C-alpha cells in the first residue's frame, strides 16, 4: 500500500511504525472472513481492511470524524485478522496508533469521557473493584434484569496456597479483577506448579498490567502501571526467578508487549524488554513441564469429564498459541467436545462488553451456542474476562482450565 503521511506524524516513532505496517497491507481481504464485527454488521468499514483505509486517510492528513472513531471503537482488537493475514500485517499496533491519533482530533462527549474514566479507575484498582462487586451482588435482586446479568455470582473460594518453597520459582500477576471474580485461579496454578517442583510467587506492589488504561487511550496511566510492575518484579528477577507466568491470557498479552510499549523510555526500555522475554501465559510453563505432569495424571486412574475449550483471542491470536492448549488437555485425558468457529471472539474484549453491549452480546450468545453444542459438563477458558462474560448466559459452569487440572491432579 502506497503512503504519503502528513507532517504531523510522518517523522514520529508512531508515524514510522504506521508507515511500515500500512505498506505491508496488499488489500487481499482475507481478514474479512475472520473478522467478528464484519461477520455481524457486513460493513467493510467494520473490517480490518476498512479500518486500515480509515486510519491511512487520517495519517495522510484527512480530518478524523466521530464516524471514524465509531468504526475504530467497534473493533474488538481480537487479532483474528493477524492470524489470517498472509502478509503479516501488525494490525493491532496500527490500531493502537490510529485510536490515539483519532482521540486527539475528535475527543469524546462528556458522558463518554466520564464512563471511560469510571471504568479505568474502578476496574484497574483491585480493592475498589472488589467493593463495587460486593455492592452489586448485595443489590442484585433489586436491579433490572439487564443489569443483573452483568453482575457475576459470588466466586468459588480459593484452595490452600502451597507452603513449600522450591528452588525453581516463577512470578504471576494477581491482576485487577481476577482476585475478586476468581480467587481460585491463581491458587490452583500455584498448586499445580507445586506438584512440578516450582514455586509461584506474587510480588508485593504489582497491580494492574496496564491493559485497561492502554485500550481506553489513557496511555500515560498504562505506562505508569507497567513501570510499577517492573519495579515490583525486578528484585525477584535479580534473585533468579525464571519466568513470569500470567493466568489471564489478556494480561499475558499486555505484559508481553511491555518491551514495545516502553521502547522509547530510556530508563525502562531494557528492563521492559527483559520482562517481555520472560513473560508468557501459564499454559506455556505447564506445556514445558508436560513430561513430568502426564505421569502424575496417569497415576490417578480417573475418568476425566468432557469439556468444551474456549480459546480466548488473546491466547490464540495475541500469544500465537492456537491449538496448543486444547491438544494438551486431550493428552491429559479430557474429552473435548466440538466447538464451531473457535477462532471467533466471544465479545468480552476487556471493556468492550460494557462500551459496545449490543455487538458484545450477539457475539457472546453465538459463542455459547457453539460451546454447548456438544453437551459438555463444563466449559474451560484461559482468561477471566471471557470467563465472566460467558458465564452470564451459560447453562453450564465456566472455569479456568488450570482449576480443573488442579482438581484432577490434587484429588
């Protein structure tokens, strides 16, 4: 794609990155077939190719409009198009740049600004979110059904965290909403890793990964969250921690991008890149220990339940681990029921479910239909956002896969 970027962006780091990405796109349209919003709406401006054209026009000097912003807002950033693209276009990076430029030019109305500010301050603060969740659960019977559906039920309590300290250690991220919504997840991960001779640590002072603020265009707050986490993790890394294993794939993608996000920060760039190199979804660590884990499962002589596996977009498209975890679960002995169109997003996508409820609910309902068609005993996933979003209408329990594995391994 030929480009003639305008002076305001041409020689900036963002402009140079955008120019390289735009030139990779060959207009083939393969992305249309796997774009969830295009499949629902049928408007090419709500497809990756259409959004690329819109961003290109703005980068070349055209005035952004509220319509431009609407089409960019409707994107889930699921990155399914990146998996499909034969040219390797880094669409998500281009979208991050485009959204920030359009936001500066167009702004937002007062209600939208207030909504985004509230979500950013509430969801990224674990103690504030926990209190709001408790209030919502107490008041739930008095609220309209449309709001009741968005308030999760009380979480399954966490089992005991292992007390043994092993020579091998990895860090995990407590996260911002997961401690309140699913405290059992990190505890289960610690218990599984303990059986593999690995201690799971949570660093005091670490908090939200920064994804919520980043995708709401509060970039400085996002970068500050990243710096805070790096400072919290660094002493443990210097002490020999071998990896950062995140149990929410959405957060894992963000941590994996710390190197890119802080590449222009002369004080944090090298540390951020090292963090990115060390980080992964928890499944990556478990898969590397498969030779130790499978014999432990075989000793159980237990018939494992049939489950449906929901692969979060952040796992299969963002972290490029498509097909790895579901194949591993089969090798563990689980029966996986068929799921139609597993590449399509469930509609959670961070704050998308709250900011674009109509599209999000359509995608959620389609995904539940696909996940339950094989009559599984439960659905497992790898991301707290997807888990909570889908559970609102699911007829069967939805859990993190590590919790189900923990129950079998430590029965």
